[in-house]
């Protein structure tokens, strides 16, 4: 089964193999912030990426099941197993 990814989706998935900030993704993709934010939302909806928040108590990033779609810069992002499959299918 071949999964269709746009070039920007492919680039974003490739930049989040580890937990990465919104700013890091912008630098990797060389795209404008609103475009990256929109594509991130689509990839989260497809379950290819999960938003992550820093947990002071645990001193690590944890999955954020609820996120503010108006403030995508406030989160870090990580590819999921489904995202890895999609990224590696191209």
C-alpha cells in the first residue's frame, strides 16, 4: 500500500524522528510558519505526528493529547509508528 505524501509532509515527517521544536521544523523545511502549522495539524489528524509538552516534574517530554491549534509554536513534535511507515513508503 503506497501512501501519498506531499513534499512538505514528507519533509516535516523527516524532521521529527526525534522530539523537535516548531522552530527546528521551520528551519528544516524552509517554509513559512502558517504553512508548517497547517501541515502539522493535518499530520496530527492523520496520526502521523504527536504534539509533545515538556513536563517539569518528570523532566521529559510527554505526549499532549490536547493542544492549542492557534499556538503550534508552544509544542514539540514527534513522528508516530504510522508516520514512520508513511515516510518510509515514499
